[in-house]
C-alpha cells in the first residue's frame, strides 16, 4: 500500500515527497530509485524532524498506526493512514479528537469509498427497501510471501478485523442505521500462528432498522477458492450483486477491489406472479487499477486540505466500523453475542 500511495503522490503536482521511511533498506531503496532518487530513512521520528513535512502518509502494519498518527498530528501534520486507524476503538477516538483539536485533516484509507463500482453498488443497495440482508466475504488462499504478510498482520489482529472494517463500513453506508448486536465465530487452522489467534472468522451484525449482514474472511494455504468472493445485498424490492469475480485474485492485490459487473434483480411481478422486469447487468470492467484507486484517495486528501473539508463523518465512520469488528473479535473469543 505504501508503494502505491507513494506513486500517487509522486504523480501529483500538488505533492512533493520529502522522504521515504521503511524498516528495510531494500524496500525503501527500490522505491526511491523508482521515483527518481528520494531521501530515505530507517527511523520515522528522525525523518519527521529532518523533513518537517506538511503531510504524513502512514502505511505500516496496524499495530503501529496509532503511534505514528499521534506523533504526526502533534507535529502539526495532516495525515493519511491506512485502515484500521488503531487497534482499539478508544485509541481511534482519541486520534480523531486530537485531529479536530489540532485542526488537521485525518483521512483513513477506506479504498472502497472511492471505487466507482463499489459506490454504485452501495447506491443501488439503498434502493432495495428495508431491511437489507448483506452478504460479503474475502477468503484468500495465500502462500509464500503473502502468507508471511498475513501471519505478520495476525500478530496484531484477525482477518475479520483487518479486512472486515472495509465491508462493515460498506454495510453501515448501505443502511445508515445503528448497529445493535455483533456475533462471530473463529477457527485456528494453522500451527504457524499464535495460539490465541484464528485465521478464519465469520461475523454477523444486526442493525436497528432490521437489517442484517455477515462477513467472512480466511487467510492461509489451506483456504478454499470456492466462493472466495461474495458481495451480495438483498432487500424487499430485489437484490444487487458484484459478479464476475477476478480469477486467481488471491495472487493479485487488485483482487481485493476488482469487479466485473453489477447484477441488479427486481422482485417485481405481474398479475400471474411471474417476474416482469429482466435482470440488468451493469458493466464495470473499465474500473480503475489499484494504483489509480490509491491516486483517487490522495486526490480526496488533497481536496480535504485545500478546501478545508469537514471530515467529522469520515473519521467517526472509521471509529464505528472499527468498534463493530473489534466487538466481533471479542464475540468470537468469548463465544457470545455483544450488544453495542
């Protein structure tokens, strides 16, 4: 993600990258060379002091997000941070409060919010009536480097937390209702991860308008590729689904966001009880690439800074989605339903 966002900043005239920070010399040197030879640093704090930037972009593992965001805001910088904002809802809210007090922009990387097909998917779901049934998953059959990355992510959070914030955020946008209860199940399918962690999880959330949603996520070499990508919403007036899943998506970072089309089904029937409206497929094959989506996120960041956009809802939505998935993690571990 850091590479993709750096490419976006580099391509935009309004930004000038003053430094790249990475734990390993190889990663930062490769990116520096790609972007024309930029200053590199091994220490975040040192880079912040030396470069005195206007904006900091945080694209590290989740357990360091909150600390780097806090330090950046205290240095009077605007901040872009990959999701999740923090590892606890309380910590996330503290950062939101700090950003508002400092009058700095804090943008959280919910990439699906800038994705044209996902925005259309959300809009169409709102036309299906209430309540909604929202079914979503992203199972990833990972090996080698990707499995190492997944294991590193699970040092701080489970798959239903790390990826779940995206899809729970989408559910909240679709319903614009208050989440009421969360339940979840989880299973540890590998001895290569900590004993208190699980690499498969399934959460269920209910809303005060009667809507319900579930999200499933599994990581690892044992995961099945059957039904690995489900994005489907049902309401009284019909349904809308993302169709034509990307083949071999688990080997491609773009599989997380890519779509082939949107299938819209109406529940309308004639006097005989037969359907009287054909299903409609909306072609989305011309969607942006992953790097182009990251560029859209940075265009939003730039707009927020230059036009002084009110990001209150954006930040609070990030806290809310994090609260829901963390409650799901608690529900899975304690084997009980959590009331929000």
